C-alpha cells in the first residue's frame, strides 16, 4: 500500500461486490477503524473527528510515506458532504458510516440526454404515490453506474418552476426497474453509463432536504464534485514527467534532459503545478472555514482539468514512440495513450469548461455582459 498505483484496479472503491486483495482489505479496515477514510467527519458518523488542521497533517504524513488512499468514493467526495449539510439524522446514521467503511458504492444521477450543461432542464420524473416516489426517466454519463450499489439522483417533482421543481433522492441500484448500459469512449474503455428508470419505487424517507428544493443540495454537491475533479491537476503518484523523459530522451553532457525545448516545457508545467497546488490548498481552507466563494470551485475545476490535460500531453511527448502502443504488457495495455485520450473528457465532466469560465467571468471577475 506504499507502492504507486499501477492501474485503476489498484484503486479501492469499496461496495457490496468489491473484490480486494488482502493488503487492500487490511489497509482499508485499519484506516476505517480510526475514522481516517473521512478524517474530518464526526466520529458518530464513522469519521475521525479531526480538525481541518489535524486532517491536513494526516494527509501530509501519508503523502510523505507514499501511502495510497485507503478508499476512493463518490460517497466521500460528493454525497457525504451534502448529507452532512442537508440530510436528517436518520439519513446520516444510515448512510455515512457505510460510506466511511466502504460498504456501499455510490454513483451520481445528474446529467440527462437533454440536460447536461443546462442541468436544471432535467426531465426524469418522480411522482409521489402514498409513502413512495415512482421514478421514470433516463440519466447519461453516470460514472460507474454498472458497478454502483446506490445512486444519488436529481428528479423533477414539479413543473411549476424549472429549478424549484427538482428534488434529491437516494435509492438502491438493485431496485426493480433500474438498468444500465455502458458507453464506450475513444480510449477503448469507459466508466460512463446510460441509466434507465422504469417505474422505480423509492421510499419517501429517501428524499434529502425539502421536496422541490433539491437544487440547493445539487449546487452544494457540485462544488465538492468540481473540487474533486480539480485534484487531478496535481497528477498521480507514478513516475514524474522528467523521469519518464530521461528514460527515452537521455541526458546531455551536463546531465540535463537532452531536449532543451521539452526540458523547458516540463519546467513550465511543474511551476504551474506548484502554483495550482498552493491555490487549491488555499481554496479548500477557505471552503472549510465557510469563507469560500461559491464560484471558486469553478475556477479550480477549470484550472485543474487544463493542467491534467497538459500533463498527459507532456507524458506523451516524453514517452517516445512506445507510448503510442495500445496493448502490450510493457505499457500496461496502452495506459499512456488511453489515459491521454481519457483526459479529453475532463473539459466536459462536472460541468463543461465553457460553463466554468462563464461562472468565473460573472461571479468572480464581474465582467460586463457576462
């Protein structure tokens, strides 16, 4: 658990059907027993009860030791914060400890074929019938829907107001009437799915927040999603771009990378990455202190995705002809090329770059006409 991730199979997502190695299970169990999968959550909900300062120290020490994350989860990064703010006590005690222990894997039911950037135009309907909602409709780009146990889902419960007629529901993906269909991407694989709901029965108590006020929950959750996506701009725990380039380009007589143009590009990228790291840390500190600007999430999401795309462009430039290979063990099944292609979607997921720039222009820069 102190070795760099080799592929997505090394990531622990948890869930009812998770298949973990002995090391992954031991690492998850030990961290979860301390509440350190979600160190800042209250102890009563499976967290560690740490202050933001203490959680930052824990993160820094784990990074210094080269430790892998014990658990990655949309429940941790998105749903959990929303439940802590909007959920009732029964919902918190039912779902948060299971998220912290990795027992349930969640997916997000937001985008629809006709409601992507215009998310408030969603048409998936939920009709209250006694003590249950009956849900019908379709979602798209539902990451890992085919592997998830539960879904947090935006549904239309009223047509009187576009944003005011949306509600936030939780339900089991094993419910009758739920089906998924994977979407294949240019990279040759994909986490994305189409998700279909046909007369899905959802208990009324699974409504988070108020009826027809789900947009409040949705906006809050989107801020945490964009923060999560922006983190990819920091890169992974594998070999650095410079080290990768040294293996293919070699060094000059001064021991430097024997390609001055590539060397300059790598140096420029690393300076940008350090600046972004500082900006992201400051944004997260302000967010946790309740001083974060609502549009700040759009800023870091845009910057982080652009930085991640640039990083993979450089990895392709630094890798020589080997990185164009698609299937061999030497490239772990063409991982460099497939990962590079996958980054093209970063500009779309979690809100398109155009939408993020519009939010920054209007709410941060206050540009005229924005």
